[in-house]
């Protein structure tokens, strides 16, 4: 086992309070999204401690270990947002809603941190607005540029933001979807937003919500990329320390439950945000006991799913997975299946096919092969957050007698 470069926190990543309380130690687990290339067996198959902890001062969930970002989001980072039509539709609808909410004047700039393949900036670009993406991952940046989205190839930091502001770049709209939870220095990140946002600018960030993670049993979304597990209670002072105001939060179903945060420089808190903060207070969001139902559910899901798969295997069934998702790494680690239990994992993403999962080396095959291979009798749906879309796509598989096991929020089986 090779350990990657990593550091360990001794204080809360947001408020600085000492010694966040350990909630659950997963042990040494593989690094999600560091897919294995059979042609390069010498590439280290890292494992790093994965320890969830919680700050009882500000109510922020977080990992104790920080794996070096260049290891997690480097040249081979395989995640492209546009692979999922549902996710693409989600971001396009969000862009249109923003253009309706905040009419952009000619010359207004729309910026996005962690812009990936440009999926969210594309509608602004198509409407003739100035856009600028920022992303560290080679593949998605190349993909964004190929579609005409101007993109800086870099991690978003306050230093970069100050450089860009000095160039005269200021954001009327600043976007950051599914990135805040990935950031080692979140104070630096919010300072970067403050450096670039125009005086009347609007920052809009989509983030997973800690209460949805707990109530939805989404323990598999705990992995090394996700350093923070966000509560609004922790976010309000976090933005305030950067001179910004969290004005509103919109609950979203995407990715198992998220929030769309609206941040600006003007005071004010929407009734919807006040109500969500009250829900967190009612759950005692600063208490480590908050996670008890999640830990129970995690044990139950792992036990039920492992038993179901091994039972099917014992009956001679051919088994495979569907969706080579980052979250699959944590679930597969917990299932600890005997090698060969899942013959492969089917996935639509061109950037993942032909590679293999970290830690288990389960090969990733094109989703189209599902209908050609000697069809597996059952599929474990690892990308459960896209269940409706994936089930609809695989109706022919179900019609031929196939079975789909969905592990989260609790194990259930789909047949025709
Ligand atoms: O935070 C993150 C979330 C937002 O996205 C990142 N750290 C990484 C990534 O996490 P993930 O890989 O768990 O996200 P997804 O989007 O749930 O992964 C879905 C996987 O399933 C992708 O590999 C694409 C694949 N897929 C498929 O094969 N057929 C997805 C759909 C919708 C499909 O129809």
C-alpha cells in the first residue's frame, strides 16, 4: 500500500476551533477517481486514512486528513460534468434562471471556479455574455476550451483572484458548483470570491447539504475529495469572515441533496434560509450525535448489500456494477467483496472506459456493452443519485429480465 502526500488538521478548517471530534474512521481507503490504467501498472494505487470529524463550535463536518490536491485533481482527473444529461439540464436551467434573475449588461463577466468542461458557463456564452472558467484538471479544461469557453488552467485561490482583479477582471456573477466542499483552505477560497465579486455582484454556489447526507444515508459521498460536509450554520460565519453575506439557500435534489447558495455584499437573510437554519438548530447541528443515524444506516446498507450480492453469486448469478462514480470507491471499500464478485462496472463516460476502479481494479466497460456482453443477471447501481435516468436508459436490460440493485438510501431491487 502506498500512502500519498497528506497533512492532518488539528483545528476546524473553517472557524479554527481546536480538535474537531472524530465521528468515524474508515481506515485507509483508495482515492476516488484515481482510476487504474492497465497499461500503467506502475502508477501508485494510493490508500490514505479517511477520518470524518465534526467541529462542535461551528457545526462543520470535515475530514481530518488532506490528501495533496495535485494528487486528487491532477492530469488524469476523469470527471466530466456533461456526461450526465440530467446534470447538464440542471446546470443549464440554473444558468437561465440566473439570467432571468439578474439581467446582465454588455461587458458583465460571469466567472466560475471549478468550471470543469464548461457545462454551466455554456448557456451564458451562448447568450453572448463574457465568461471565464477556472479549473485545475487537464481533461475538463481541454474539453471546455474546445467548446469555446475561455478557461484558466489553475486551482482557484485568493492569490489567483487578486491577480485577476489586478488585470481588471471582476465578476458580476461568480459560480462555484460542487467545489466548496473540496477546498482545503476554505477561508482562502471565500476571500478569492470577495476579491473578484463586483459591488453589486452575486455569487451562486451549489454544495451538498450535511442534513441531506445524513437523512439520505449517503455515507458513500464521504471520500478524500470531499474535505467539508457543509451546514448552513457553519457557512453563515464563514462568508461573513470574508466580508460576504449568505443571503439565501435553495434546496435541490441533485447529487443526493444539495443547496444552491446565494451570496452577495448586501445584508439580508431570506425566510427560506432562516427556516433551514432553524431545521439545523432543531437537529443540534453542532453535536457529534447528529451522525448517529448515518452510521447506523451505513452499517445496515453495507450488510444488506453485501449479503444480497453474495447470495446472488452463490446462486450462480453474473454480477456487475453501473456507474464508476467517485462515491463508488467508498461503497466498494465498505462492501469488501471477494475479488471477481462484480465482473466489471459499466459507465457512459469515455474518460473512464478501459480503466479500472481504484483499490479493487474492477474493470470499467462502456455502458453500451451491457447490451452486447453476456448480460449480467444483476447490476449494483453505484451512481444511485441518477437512478431515474439510468433505469430509463436500461429499460431494455430490465425487459430482458435484468435486475438493478440500488443501495442508497436503502437497498432495493428494480425489475421490469
Ligand atoms: O463532488 C463531486 C460530484 C459532484 O461529482 C466530484 N467529487 C466527483 C463527482 O462525483 P461522482 O463521480 O460520484 O458523481 P456522479 O456524477 O454521481 O458519477 C456518475 C457516474 O456515473 C459517472 O462516472 C458517469 C456515470 N453515468 C453513467 O454511466 N450513465 C452517469 C449517468 C447519469 C448515466 O446515465
